[in-house]
């Protein structure tokens, strides 16, 4: 049986979730990672992607995040998202707007380091779009 731990997902607008979970999958800066009870302490930036949680009764739920930070400890996990929403409430036009803004910024950037970061960010947004929109 999986051990439950406290999880909170917070955006600047509101507290989206505060509950006991058995698993959290996070789009970390180095790729997706899974937090379980007893996890070694870790802080990571998060990239645009999907945060998935599993509750002690086995139910799964998902949230779309657009960056932020995750703080994981043996007793809990907190995500402070730049922006987040439940996947069922996702405004697809907002995601498209973010992609269009990233493309525009990329087209107008003349700094190599900045362009590289923008290219990675645009790729993450487009991967997210491909994951949540039907083909």
C-alpha cells in the first residue's frame, strides 16, 4: 500500500489543491519526476507541462502548469506555479496565445543565449499542446 503525504499546488490566483496524495508527477527542469512519500529533499524549477496526482483511493487528477518551483521533502510536496489550472478548465486559446507570444519573442530576439532559452520554452509549450489536444 502506498503511503500518503501532503501536496499543495498554488498559483498566484489561488490555491488549486491541498490534499493527501500517494504520488505526484512533476515537469521538472531536467524532465518529469515522481515524488513519493519519503522522497529526498529537492527543489526544482518546473517547466510548462502537466502535474499529475494520485490520491490514496487511487483516483488520478491532472493540472496544467506554466512554470514555477517545486519543493519536495520526505513529508510533502508544494508547487508554486507561475500559472496553473485544472486540465478540464484549460483555455486552449490561452495556450495558443502563449505559443504565439513565445514565437514573436523568438523572432525578435538577437541575443543567442536568450534565443536558446526561448526555443526551449516554445518547444515545451508545443509539447504540452500536443499532449492535451487531440491529433
